[in-house]
């Protein structure tokens, strides 16, 4: 008799026995069985009975699929921005990382205060702007946000407030849709659907949203004030970096500056006329704290240009 025939014979005998009298030895009351008869037969045949994988959690404990209310994090192309010399969240000791570490420190102190120095009113709201397009304000806003994201106990929300020409998505290699304008238009009031987390844990984004012909009026409306208050209440440990339109090209930047506690103005070395800088600063003279970032500063020793930065009060 083959092993398979013997196993089938044993299964027939087991089924014929009373359920309350059989055990593995054939005598005495049956103990609580830990395996079914079918499983025993399968073991004897050398074929393990199918069982759930120990690595797979039971259905009720699996992470639920993300919905529109809980979107997947926006995936910034970190390798691409690192290759361009921008600040990366891993804290690599690059020249840009060192320079923006110096730039961010007074901004963080002003935002949260330090011993003997109280926080500046609305100091967590930091606007990055320039006199003209093309001076590197968006580049500096992203680097500043990335540098702040490296802080151990701080978070940062990068707000694309250049509603006419939003360029943060292009610079970061991402695609986003609803944002700031949808809030101002009353089309979306749920911040969790607008403030998008990223693959950098301490960095989130608030996109510009769709374009609108009344952007200036919307930025000056009560809705903008309510949005800023809601952001401050919902994210008490975060700084807010606003990438603003240029001051001398649009009026939106001047309106936005009225809500800010700190303004960082980017000046392209060797290109932006001194008169333009003076004129741009005059449009936001009501702000007490204005810093200047000299972008693409000249390396005096080599006589060439490099992607360098200098920071100081206006």
C-alpha cells in the first residue's frame, strides 16, 4: 500500500471515530485539538496546509487607502534640486546649505524669540520678494524653506503667493492644483486639502491655485486675513515662507507685505540698479524688519561669479 493510500485509509478511520472519544493515542477523552484532521493529513503527506502569510496584517489593521481628504505627500525631486546646488533636507555640507543656515538664523529668532528678546509680531510670516523678475527670489525661498525644514523642532510651510506666475512647482518638479486662490474665492475651506505634505517630513506646500483677474483684491480681502490666522492657529510650530511677486512689477506684493512680520528682499548682484532697490524698499517701508539677500554675489578673490548669498538688514 502506498503512502497516499495509507493516509486516505487513516482519514476514513478518523472520520468513523466518535468526535468526543478519539485522541492522538486512540484512548481516553480527546484533548482540545490544535490542528484539524485535514491539516494533520496534509502534514503527513508533506504538503503544508495553506495559511495566511505572517507578514500580512489582518484586513482590519491595514492602512486604509488615501482619499482626497488625506492625499499622498507631494514628492519633491530631491535628487534634481541637490544636483542644482540647492539646499537638500539631508543637511549635506554644501556652500548653499552653509549660507542659508546663516540667513535663516535671525529669521527664526525673530519668529519665536530667544532669551531677552521677544518674538516679533507676525514674525512667523516671512515674505521673499525682489524688485524685478529673474533675480532668484523663488530659488531663495525654496532654499530658505529647505534650510528651516532641517530644524529639529520647527516645521515650515512654503506658500506660493506669486499667483500670476507660480514657479515653485516647476522648480521642485511637482504637480499641484488647488491652493491659495481657492481659499480666497471661498471654493475650499479645508486646509488639510490645500496644505500639502511632502516627502520632506517637516516641509509642506500651499500652492498658488488657479489664476484670477482680481488677485490683488482677493489678497487684500478679509479672506486673506482669515487664512493667515487659520494657518497660525493650525500650525503653531511652523514658519511660513511666502514666495511673493516682484515689488515693482505687480501690486500684489505690496498688499501681501502688509500682512508680514518679516520681509526678505533678493537683489541680484551686478544687475539690479541701486535706484530700483531703493524704490522697491519704499513700497514696503511700513515693515519694520526687512533683510536683503545679495544673490549671485561676486567672488572678489577669483574675480568670477558664483551662486553666493549675503544677508543683512535693509
